[in-house]
C-alpha cells in the first residue's frame, strides 16, 4: 500500500516536472498537435494526467483518513459530554 502511494506521488511529481520542459526549449516547436501548439498540447496532456492522479490519491488515501479523524473527534467529544 505504501509502495503504491509512493509510486502515485512520485508519478505526479515527475509529470509536474515534465510540464516545465517547454520552458527549456524541449517540446517547444512551432509544430501543431491538432489545433494547439506543441508546447501547449504537452502541458495540457500532463496536467490532465496529474489531475487524474490527484483524484486517485485523494479518494484512496486522504478521504478515508479525514473520515477516520472526524469519527475519532466525534467519539472524543461524546466522551467529554458524558463526564
């Protein structure tokens, strides 16, 4: 489970770093991909991949953690009220 989490986070940061390649002259040609310039198409594709990865990480790891934490706080508040 931790390896999958590390892999997803690592993949996100690699894709995020790749979005900066057009700033260094890589994937920055005047060629067009469809109706978009190559650099814009590259960045939009990687941002779409990053968005999917972030939703997977959120629903798989952070949302269950938040639900468990809120349940523990509710249990703690109920215990204080009973004293």
